[in-house]
């Protein structure tokens, strides 16, 4: 067996972790990456690291890497059972994997979140779709990169979309969710990045109304406007062409929104998180997306005078020093 390192980073996407790996290398940290796409472990293996940082993504199935998610969960739960600390561990990952669970947890906490119905059968959905109303948003319970999300006008439209069996992947659980009117092109949404329960920075994300892929990674939405590498399923009906989203620093994020973001991190056991909210014309501030695999955007961080990836490394080293 190889000698254990100080920090092991679990990952699946071939590009997302490169800026983090570069920052770890610059700081001279003893670390290794663990590729969840092709992996094997045994219950008696020695601990591979003093500290593990999970960067697995629910969107792995979009890249043909569905197997990475159960591997991540099994490995983290095995490591945790042995006492190895895992940041964004199995609890956080399970929270991220199910938007239905997020909806219930937000309701229990009194945090405004889109009203949601989870279903695995369209005929059953017909009996309760009126609770949500139309237009509505159709999305997978295990989402990622805005894939398989549709604004729908009726249950018949839902049935037409889901006639394609591929639309039910990966877990055959779909959501019908409240549609939240807002000016996506001018007001956009606000994404807050949290590190260790503290706000790192916030940014405004604006996009064409037809675009659901708001991934802040420069791999997915490059600064130069070129086509990104967030894979979307070819089976999905293509939305009308839309310009890439824009990401701008947002220092005016309200203190109340930051506090609710901290509460969400605590509820989900999130060490690192990207939490998005939008404001509706009737005055609601709705927290609609919770991301544990937080893809940081370096130019936005630099506008606040920080390198966000270097900040993550500092956080990891602080946690390492507490062991």
C-alpha cells in the first residue's frame, strides 16, 4: 500500500479539481487525488490520509460516471466508521443527492424553498399536481448542471418528456416544483459560497430565461464565453439557444441571507457549500439550490481580493491542524 498522505481529495470530474490541486501543490501540501470513476477498497485497508475532502458530484451520471456516486458513499462511510475525518462527508453528500430531502428539511426549518412533489409515476402525479400548479419546473431528484430541467405547462407535457426512459435517470425519482417568476436576465440569482460555515463571497448570476446551467466553474462556463465542458444528456430536448450566464461579484448580500445560508450548512452538515437564492416580484427570498461540491470561480474571488482555491487550502490545513 502507498504511504498515507495528509489530505486525500475524492473526485470524479476530470477538470473541476485541477485549480484545487494546483493550490495544494503551491502550498507544498502532502495530498493525493482519489478518482471515484475506477476504484477499489477493502474494509481492512489502512487509512489513506489523515483528512479526506469529498468533491464527488451528483451530476456524475451526466458524464457516464453513475458508478462514482455509490462508490463515494461506500468509501466515505467506511472511512468515517474507522474514525477518519471526511469533510463534506456522507451526511453532506446524502443531503446533496436528494432535493426531496432538502425540501423537507427546509420546510422543517422554516426556510423558504420551492414547494415540491416527488414522484416516480406520472399517473400518481396527476392526482396531486394541482398542489403545485402550472407553470412548474420538472427536474430530477438527483440533479446537476441544470440537466433534465424543464419549465412545463401541464401534466401532459410532463408525461411526454418522461416517455423517454432516459429522463428518469439516475434514481427514477422526479420532482414537480413550484415555478418562481423572477427577472433572470437583469436580477438573476445570488450564489453564496461558504467555507467552514462562513461566507467566502457572493456573486450575482444572470442568464437567459431558457438556461438552467448556472455552474460557476470556469470549465463549464469559461470567462471567454467559449463552450464549456459541463456534459448535458443528449437525450434531453434542447432548449432554445441561450447565451452563457454571467457571474459578477455581489458584496451587497443581505446579512439575513448569509445567516440562513449558515443555517443550511449546519442542517446539511456542509463544510463547503454553494447556496443559491432568488427574489420574486412579490418579495419572497427563496433558497432553491444547495451544492456541496462547490465549484468556485476564481475571477469573482479575486474581485474580493482573495484566491478562493487558496482559501480552501487554508481551511483544509486548519482542519488538519485540529486533528
